[in-house]
């Protein structure tokens, strides 16, 4: 398996956040590019610059799990809530430990920042705070103010809200149009907007799964109906992969794909995800769009190519009737077909707040029917039905555990 670079994955994640609301589109990358420029003018070292960038790219991630209204960029009323939620999400991953601290402090005024054992933490967090403010003021729709006034606002808050040395660096840079141009260019990958050297962090393979679990939390937490869906699909897909004789490594890769398979749902408004009645054709089209969004997001991460295909093809059907591409059996790899079966099996058997999961007899009938019409891979369905009890137990156990974690997270 190829190396996955942390920055590529975080860049992909920040791209995924962009889909949640058109007002936030590009915000994280702009803050990233701007913060690295300010940090560069302050002479930051490699580690500090890289952590600063990673924190900038993820700084508002907590707002997405809290489902705050995302039609403005500054979430005025919930500064501490979304910073804390982001901290708790990122803290789940050891590789993001320091980044989590920066996110926690990204709205704390400079004079109220506590002393840290790691003295750079408050300063780096404050750079995110400053550049975030700049981007918000620069994109506030009708309330947007011009660059000169943004500079004056930042200057006026030096020492109180912003670190004096960060303000000095920002004022130097922002005197030239180049800073603003660079910050507002629609970079596909944040790396293109940066000419400062960065640490090249690679995610160890044994931590990739944990990393993808972290995404599945963000995806699932948005909708109360799907708090545990991704994890149910991951466990059943990996079990099915094992039954087909796929290698241990491929089973893990399937698990990774399953954790990410609904990442495109970030692009679907929660009202649609949670809608109890039937969707209109337009609404259905919006929901279906999540599969191509998944493809777009995951294909930006070098090293995840196969996984991106498996994940984004979970709604393809072997008879060609699926989406997003209408691929048919001979165009779908085993991994994609496994994902399709595991997704349907999990969806129909899991309980949701508004309905009970199907009984074994009902779900068996549905799966048989889908195999018969050629919608799902018939061999895989037979394999699943031959092992129905194991599959059902595996799914149930993992989703119970996931639900407990979800409730713990919400309660904290
Ligand atoms: Fe924020
Ligand atoms: Fe922000
Ligand atoms: Fe889906």
C-alpha cells in the first residue's frame, strides 16, 4: 500500500468541509495559505509551520459535527462550542495532538491565552485566529469591508485579541496586493499556494483506519439517523471481504473505504438526510450527488485511488442501474461489489430513530430479490446469506458500540 501523506488527507478533508455550505467554500484553504504566509514572515520553523497549516485547514471542523448554522463564516454565538468540539474530534487521533490544541484556542483572545508548556501553542493558535478574522471580514457578503479597514481592525486589536508580533507580520504582508491574491486564489491543493517548506508527515498504515474512523464520526454525527451507519458498513464489508478470501490487508482497505463511503453526505443538507417522508425527485438528485462528491474528494488524495473507487461505487448496481456512473458488473471490482452488498445489508437491518430494522426474514427476502434482478452481486449475496447469523451479529455489536461512543461524545 502506498504512503498516505497527512497533508494530502487533511487537504482532502478540508475540501470535504467546503461542500457543507457554499459560504464556507475555500475558507479553510484560504486561512491555511494566509496563516503560513504570516508564519513565514515571523520566521517559524518547519514543525510549527506545518502544525499551523494543519490547524488552519481543520479549524472549524467542530462546527460541522455540531451542525451549527453554516450560512455565515464566523458562527458568532458559538465560538467556544465549535472550538471545543473540534478539539475533541481531533484529540481522538494521536497524530493531531498538537493541532487539536491550536484548534481549541483559535478564538481565544491573545491576552486571555493561558501559558502553555509548549510556548508556541498559544502563538500559533493566535495566528489562526487572526487570519480567520481577516478571511471572515473579507468575505462577509454585504457586510464585507475593504482591505484597508481590515488592516485597521487588526491593528486596533494588537495586544488584546491578537499577538503583537503576528499583527506586525500581517500588516507588513497585507500592504501588498500579492498577499491578498495568494490568499484568495482557488487552490485545488493548498500546497500550490505555499512556497514555505513543510514537514512531510506520513500516516503510518496502522493508523490509517483510526484516521478514517475519525471521518466516519464527522459524517455520521451530522444526522441523528445515521450515527452508526458507516461503522456498520465497515464491519460487515470487512467480514464479507474475509469470507470471499480477500487478504487481511485488503480487508483493512475495505474497512477504510467503508468508513469513508458516505463522506459525500457532507454535501447533502441535514434536512434531507433527516427527512422522514419521501424525497421529491429534486431532493433525491441532491442526495444521490453524495456518491460523486465522494469520488471527487477521495481522488484528491494520492495513494487512496482504489479505496476511492470502492467507496464511491457503493451505489453502483451490477445490472448498471446504479449511480453515479451506471457501471455494470464487469466494470465493478470485487471491492466495489462488496461495498454495495454491505451498504444495503446494513441500511435495511439497522434500526433508525424513525423505524425498526428489518427482521432476518424480511432482509433475506430483499437481498434475494436484489440478487435475482441483478442489482446486487448474486454470489456475494449467497455468501452473505450462508453466513447470515455471523453477519447480523457482527453488525449489531459494532453499531451498539458506536452508538455508545456517539452518545458519550454528544453528552460531553
Ligand atoms: Fe472558528
Ligand atoms: Fe473559521
Ligand atoms: Fe451512500
